[in-house]
């Protein structure tokens, strides 16, 4: 295994595969804070050269975190498809990039190859890809999943209707959900972030959105994004939910800080498959984002792109219906500015798809970062072009509970028109029945008027 190269007469020597992965990463403030980033553009280029010449076997045989001390690393080892891995283990990272980008290899083959990869391999190939490479490759890879309806089909673009409320007032949540649905948002799910993570409160929200969905016969999914243990308690007591939600990290230590483990996720997976109100097989919803491990001191010296990819391996074990990244949410200590946010989100989208995840994105930003609405919209449009399965739908693009900026209900409609994509088929048919949207996926004059739900 060669960890040395020379550029313009200067030799560069790297200490390990972990060191090469970190220094090959595009600049991220989190890596700089961790003191693992390349110190110059030349060193970064040298690391990319060395990384491109490593084989997939080199990466697997030199794990960035020892599986003996880390549960996520063990899940990676346990879930890799050995037959496929043995076919490709002698490929270099550079060859994997060429294989992915080749016109000869489309979604079916790339879906298959992804089963033989671990997180570090997916991160490695992302690091040597350009922006257009990542967008093109993400577009090629189609990953579908079914809860009540099926997400991720070609030419569809879905949205989570995120009608959060600063005090969890059920009437306030419902009004916001009505507005979102009147704009065509909500086919991915009606998903609410609670302020109060208690059984009584989450049960109340679950029942509110479930009853509304049933009353209007809306073909979608419902979920309340409390801690998975609280959701499990609610569902065990009879509360209605289509899916269970949980945020994930890429190290065991960080997941312990989140209050979760592989065992807890397995228990949740088993429970929702017995208690879900949905009829499909994909009943979990995960959220991730670059830098979460660094923010709680649990990165173990590993760069945030590699740790992000490891989360997708953990998620893959539980066959989710949805997963979205929120890289940009933590703040400038992990993602400093709009350029870093854009790069992080397109990396995440590609890596998730390559590893078999029905991937959505939320290129969010908070007001204490060096980002603005233009950065957010550029990232969102690129991700829509690149085939993101879904985005968020937030009233006014400003989440009044979580205090960050995201895609608004009207952005949802704009992105569909720009890309020529429509809602999930069942939901589109329902919207046409309600005269909210026409057959071409364009909103009617009734759109945006939440009072239609008081005129039944």
C-alpha cells in the first residue's frame, strides 16, 4: 500500500489511510478544527492522488475506527456483501470513480456494487469527484422505498410537510400542515418535530396528524420526530404512526450521546413492523449531517465526510423509507460557509444513494453561519437536478421551532416545475382530485389556500 506521492518536485507522505482520507477531503471547517485537514491545496491534491491509487481492499483492511471498539464499524463489517466485495476489492478508488461515471453502468449495476462497499470506500470515491461528477452520479442511481406509498421513482419529487409549532399547539400544527398540503407538499410524509419530547405530547401530535390524514384520505405517511424511545413507548400504547424516526451518528460514542444503540434501533425496527399503520416494508426515517460527531467530541480523529458515509451503512441495516442529511445545521464549527455547505450536501446525496439509501436532502443554514438564501437555493437546485428523492416543506422557509432556514412550501412547487418532476403518483392523483394541482404537476389557483380544508 503506497501512501506517498510527489507533485511538482515536492514529496508528500501520509501516515495512514485515515490520514489520506482526511487530507483528500474538500475544505471543511470541522476537519480544520480537528487538525486533520490538508494545510494547502497542494497537499490536498497529493492526498487525492494517493487515495485514487488505493484499492478498496486497502481501505477495508485499514479501518478508520477499529471494529473491536466501535459498534458502527462492526455493523459495517457485518452487513457488507462479501460476494460483491470480493469481485471489486482489487479495484482502485480511481477505477471505482470511472466505473460509476461510465455510461455503460446505470442504476441497477450501481445499486448492486454499492452492497459491496463500506462507508470509507463511498467517502473515498466522493472525495475524488467534482461537483458535476457527484450530481451526475447521484442522478443515475435510483433508490426506491415503500411505506404507504413509494418514494424515489424517476420523475417524481417528494416533500416532507414540516408544520412545526413553537409550543406544539395541535391547532397550530394542523393549520401549517393544511397550508403545506395546499401547496402540494407532504407526499414524502407529514413529519412534525416536537418541542416537548414526552409520551403524552408526542401521542397527541401523532393522533392529530393521523386523524387529519384519515379524514381527508391523504395517501401519505405520518411521523413525529421525537426520540425513538419516546416514539416506541407511544406506539406500544396504541398511538398511530407510519414510521419511527431517529437521528444517527457515525461512531458508537456519538450514538451513545444521542441515547441510541444498534440494539435500540433493532427493537424500534421490530416494533414498528408490528404496529405501523402503513402497509409497506420500509418503516424507518433517519436524519444525519456532517459534523455531528465533532460537535460532541466523538469523531476519533476521522474526517466528517467519512463519518457521514458510515451513518448510511448503519441506516441501511434498517431499510429506511427516508433519510435526509442536514449538513449545515450545526453551524460554522463544522460547515463554515455556503461553498462548504453545498459541497457537503452533494457529497451526502451521492454517498447515500451509492450505499442504497432512498436519499433526501435539506441544505439548511442557520443565521450564525456565513451562508445566505442564495447559497441555500443554489444547493437545493443542484440537488434537485441530481435526483434527490425529497426535500423539506417549511412555512415561509423559516422553521419557527428549530430556528433554521430551509425549503418553503412554495419552493417545493417551483422545484417541481424547474425539473419537470411531479409528486408521488398516488399523492398527485389526490391533489388533482382536490383541484390543487393539474395533470402536469402545476399548481392551480386553489393552491396555497388552507381554507379548502374547512369547506368539505
